């Protein structure tokens, strides 16, 4: 099958313009052709019919001794003069009579073709005729609009129909030529980058299509590299999670032996902190592994959550963490509900991740502010530290799973995984994570917002 020839957009529109002009010309020509056909079949009379009749009867009237009203055809208007050129009789209106008299005096030349002057043997007359198309049947002339008016109406209707049809045909053709471009953009939108693009018959559309295809190929290469990088990182993270389990098991085993021995009460308290921390790490690794193997989709188990118990646990674990850097935790609760509906484990994990990040980026003996408040059916957890704050790049990318953060903030650039988890948990609870910098402390500010019921 041969390749269809391309045309320019200019030729495409010119073709449409010529079609419109042709339709306009036909709208004018066809009615008059129709009148000619009807005239041949004696249905209508041509425009000069009465002029011919008037000139045909002129010799007959000139031979009459006296021109009378009965001698004049009914379809012609007239003025009959006596031998002294006074008006004897007429069926003309007063202004038409004046036109006829001016005609005799060779005035108003533009009216000449509408009158015929006839000089009889003893008197004279003027015949007035109309230059218009009419029906041969007087009955039709009385009932219907004149053929000329019908022609004008037909021309207007013809013009409207022709223009509408031309516009519809043109728009369909234009849409057809745009389909390859639209299909290409739709395929790219749904990230289907392996497809054969159709071609248009219009050169300019194909040039745009070629540009889009080039962009598609570049996007395909970029996404392929990104997917490969993410695959490698996911595999590395999965392997790391597996490798951590072995030393973690050793820590837990030895801590349990420490708790079972006759150690000091203070040692047992620290041992419990170590064991709880190890359990949390193990739980976190389990969550992370599940997220990796399930396409990063966390499985929530939503139940009734006691807020006071949850906050008490968070504060206890946070204080045990903060004491290693002598960081203060200032908590403020305002108008919080007693219960919410959600997954307690994931909510706890999300908040602890944010507090852990605040710990990492806070200076020694600094302060972390933990504000919880309720507003418009949402529960807000706002954590503010006194560190260097987020950069614009951090705010844009911090919730991406593998983002490593701005190295100027800290040596431990690891908050990307944590905030990724926080963001996922917030969305699963019909909320969001808002990142910013505090005007008061100049440090980072993270708001974890979730639906309260």
C-alpha cells in the first residue's frame, strides 16, 4: 500500500476556502438555472416578458383610430391621453403617473426602460411594465411570493446549508488529521511508550508528531534508567533488611539474657530500652520488607485507637532516645479527641520517624516541639526542631523513598525513607504531610495530618 502524500496546512485551508467559495457560487447559480428550466416548461415567465409584450402590442395600438382601455392587456399598467394630451384614464398611482409624464419629457432616464410611449391616430398612451420574473398562472402570482423573492430565500438557505456542511466536513477532516497526534499523547500519558505512531496527511502535524516522538524516546530512556536505578536500590534495601536481622537477633538474645541475670535495676531499665528498641527496629524492617515486596503498598489494619495511650507511648520512647543528646521534648495538646480510627502501629511508626529525624538534625541540648491539635475533622501532629531546616530541594523531594537529603543539613542523610513511610501512612488515613521551616526556631517543621474518624 502506497504512502499518502503530505500536504501543507496552508493548502489544507486553501482547499477548504475554495470549497466554501464554490458553494457560494453554486448557491447563486443553481436558482437561476432552475428558473431557466421552469421558464422552458412555461411555469414561470422571464423578467423581460412584459417588456416584450408591451413592445409587441405597440404596432397594433398605433393602427387603432382610438386607443381604449379594453385594447390594453390586463398585465400592463397604462395612461391613456386624449388628442390634447390630457389624461383620460389610468391605473397608475399618482407618483407613477408623474414618472410617466417625466418619461415623455425625457426626464429620469433611469426609468426609460419601464415605459413604452404609443402614438395612435387620434390619441396616445403610455404602457408601464415590470422587469421581474413571474408565474404564468395569475393564481400562483396571488398565492405565492414572487419567483425572485423565492430565489433570494433559496439562495440564503442554500448558503447556510452549504456553509454548515462545509464546516462539518472540514472539522471532521481536521479532527481525523489530529487523531495520530492525540493518540500519541494519550499513549504517553498512560506511560505506554512502546507503540508505533500513526501519521497525518498534513506536513505540520507530522512535524509536531516527530517532536513528540523524540520527547517520548527521551522520556522512555529516562524512565528506563530511573526504573533500573530504583530496582537496584530496592534490591539493595531488601538485602540490607535481611542482613540487619542477624545482628539484631544477637542483640535481642543477649539483652534478654541480661534481663534474666541478677543485674542492677538501672541496668535492667536500660536493657528494657535496648530490647524495646531492637523490637521496633525488627518491626520496622518487617514493614519495609513488606512494602518492597508488595510494590510499596502498605497493608493497614484500621481500628479504634486510644489517643492518650498512643501519645504516652510516643513520649516515653522519644524521651529515651532524646536523653542521649540531652534534647528536651516540649509537648502541647490542644482539643484532641479521645479516640480516632486508624492503624495504631503505622501512625506510631510515622510519628516516631519524624521525631527521630528531628533528633538527628537537632543540636545537642536543643529542644524539639511536639504539638497535637484537632481542626475540621483532622488531627494534626506538628514536630519542630532547632536544626538548619529544609532546603527547597528537601521540601520538594524529601518524601521520595530513596531521597538522601541535603548534605549540608547533617552527616546522616537518611530521612528520605522515613518521610516516604510517613507520607504513605498519611495518605492511607486520608491526610497529608506538610514540610516547611519554622519562623520561630528556623529549624525544620513537619506536619503529619490525618482524618480523625
